[in-house]
């Protein structure tokens, strides 16, 4: 990672740390009778995540990815399956680059019309990003009206995109997106932007058409200013 990207990531991590500490210490400031242990423990964890991103990013990547894979992602998928989505996430389905089997991952909801922006906190080290690089045809389970349904899409990884600027544009003062952005910055190692061109009028058989793939990738380049 070049110096500019490194400094940008550090700036984003410290901004997220400030927000996380405010959420941790806010309840104690309001009601000190709750004790110091909870905010102190949270402070140690949050500061440790930021320091680990500089001192030993590979160890942080392995630790965070293991916790997400074994605990957080299964819980989110289970809640999502019964219609509970407290964090406002979406489920991204990719095809395993080796097995060809569907792989589903909860990701942040950066939807604007038929564009969905995802900030992959582990960059090209994330398994779903590697799957996208091998096969850009994906599905996303999103809310349409009062119901959730699967929508086809074409994903494009943008390694040169400004992640912090993209996050600011996606968040737009939305509280759940702001909370997700804070988590991405705290947990992430070399994050990268992923654009998904949603194809709501295209079924899975048409989605394999190379014409859709080329058109979606060209539109992504235009939207990202590439």
C-alpha cells in the first residue's frame, strides 16, 4: 500500500476511533453509576484495533476475519433470514471461484437507485472480493418496498477509488450507514471500493449475457470518474 493510501486509512481510522469512543463514554458521562469497566474495556479494544492496523495488519486481518466468519456473519444472516435487519445491511451473493457454489456475505448498504456501493474493509484479501474478481456476476438481497428480494447485478472492484470520499458520499448522514462506516474503518485493513450495477429487470439467465457485463463495467467507470 502506497504512502498516500496508508495515511488516508490512518486518518479514517482515527476519525472512526473518535466516534466509537464517544459512543462508549457517552452513557457513562450521562450516568456514571454504570461503572468504568465497560467503557474502559471498549476503549482498549478500539485503540488496539487502530494500533494493530499499523503495527501488525496481517494479524489484525486474521483475527477480525475469523470473528466475522465464525460469529458475526452467521448471526447477521440468520437474523436477515427471518426479516430482522437492525443494521440496515444487505446480503451479497457471489460464486465461489473454486467451487462455483453460492457464497453469501452481509455487507453495508450503499444503494443509490440502481447503484450499490460496498466498502470491502479487507480489500482484495476479502473472499467475496476475490470471487467478484473471478466472476463479476452477483446477486444482492435488498429491500424493495416492504419485502426483501434478490436482484441481479454486475460487480466491479475499484482499487484506485478514494475509499474515504466514497464512504462520505454513501453515508450522507444516514445513521445506520454512518455506524457501518465507523465499523469498516475500525476493523478494516486496506479497504477497497466495490461498485455493483443492479439489474432489477434482468433474471439470472440473462445476467450471464456478456453484453450486460460490459455495459455495467463501462457505466461503473463513468460513475467512478475513471
